[in-house]
C-alpha cells in the first residue's frame, strides 16, 4: 500500500457458497482493489437477517463459506480487514443515529423495497428491520468513512441513500464527519447460468467457486448451446451459446479462435465443452488449492475473522466518537 487512494467498504450477504458470477463480477475486483485502497470487506450477517430471520440454522455455515471463498480467491488479511458485520457493534450505534435523521420517504421509495416485498411474498418481510436495510448499509460504509464502494448497478439506489444520509448528517450538525461515498461500478458482462438465464443460486443453474473439476465438467456438459446446430457439421453461432460466454469470460486469449472453429464447424459442441471445462478448471486451480489448505485449518480462518473485527472496531469507534460529538451526545 504505497500510495493509498482511499478507503473501500464492500459488503456481501452470507447466503451460501459463491458462484462464478460472484467471482468474476465482484470477488476478483475486491482482490485487485486491495493494492490501491485501504479495504474493509464485510460479511454482512445482519443484512442476511433482514430477509432471513426466520430460519437462521445455516447462518454460521454460510458465513464460513463466504470467508473461505474470499480468502481462497486471494483476499489477503495482511492487506485488508475482513470482518463479520455483527461482530463490530459500532455498526449498530451508527445505524441508530442515522435512522434518526433519515426521512421515511427515502427508504420507502427505494425501488428494490416494494419489489422485494412482492417478490419474497412467502416470507414476512414487512418488518422494521427490512425497511431499514439501506440505512444499515449506509452505516456499514460510513462507519469506516469509506469514500469508495465497489458495487453492481443493482446497488446504486442504496448507495445514493448512503450519500444523501452522509450529506444530511454533515449539514444538520455543521461538520464534515462523513465523506460522500462514491460508487465504483464493476463492469463485467453478466455470466449466464448453465441454462442461459442469469446465474443465480435461486435458479440452481450456477457453477460454484468451490465446484470440483468433476462438477465443473458435468455442469459444462449441460450448458445450453446454439439450438440451430443439430449436427457437428452444421456451422454454429457462438453468440447464442452459453459456453461461448464462458470462453469470453475465462479465456481472453482463445475465445476468438474458438468462435471461429465453431462458425466453421471445425469443432463439435462436445469437444468444445470438454475444452471449456479444462479452461475453467485450470483457472480455478490456485483457488481450489488454497481452499483445501484453508479447510484443513478452520481455526486459522476464525482467527482472521476475530482479528478483522478488532481492527475494524478500532476505526469504527473513532467515527462514532466524531458522530456522537457532532450530535452532542456524551459519555459520562
Ligand atoms: N446490499 C448489498 C448487497 O446485496 C450488501 C451490502 C451491505 C453492501 N452493506 C454494504 C454492499 C455496504 C456495499 C457496501 O449485495
């Protein structure tokens, strides 16, 4: 960290093992940010509770899975602070303080709010906690005075609220306690799932970061290809082919030549998929290797989370001191 550009916070809800879409769309980006920014990466278990409070039986397993996925991808506890949100209690206090100054319409008008209420109809999320989701997210970011937040497009409305809350706080209490966090959009073409829809756990069409070479091969074999290509001698159309999207994402060096072989019917789908499975397996090999090492030492992983929470708390406590002072709260 020679020339640190600023401070990053990124949060991920622990809802299960990460897939290759998460890996390419987010985790790799986090790994790269580590060298230029002071990074705080939070496994946001309270956010998971906003929609999943009824059944918490898998929460700890899910937190561990995210930690392993991050660490095996190269998120480095020497460079970055890795924390479990509920271990850093300062998030709660700031969330409460920010909730005082957040006008109700700001949270009610978030596009995802009403949508999610409808979408997750089976679960009762007409709760106080779920309404406060964006305020909690603002607290996550502002408690570290982070100025940069790497997010996908879907999170922009949330980030906008965080910015508005920061601005409102600074305005009300007449001091610049919080920087306005900026989004750093992660530009990555969405990776389709093996069935061609968006890769998502809820569709069951994902390839996980942790999938073994055999799993990868089996899933790649199921990928949807050009429906117009019935015989191997038919020329294919890579642009409508799921494996080709993966070639583009995983093999910048060969995807053009593969497309050419496909268009000229020089390679059949079965061979093409075998080759793709090898490409993905090879790319994930260092991640898998590291994963095996980590799985053999769970206590080491828990130590990282423990230490991360402590380091995070130190910074967060300083912010709370500033915020409390600005609001005229006092410790006796
Ligand atoms: N809402 C984010 C998501 O679903 C997770 C999140 C919580 C987050 N707190 C954050 C992301 C702070 C960035 C910064 O995916």
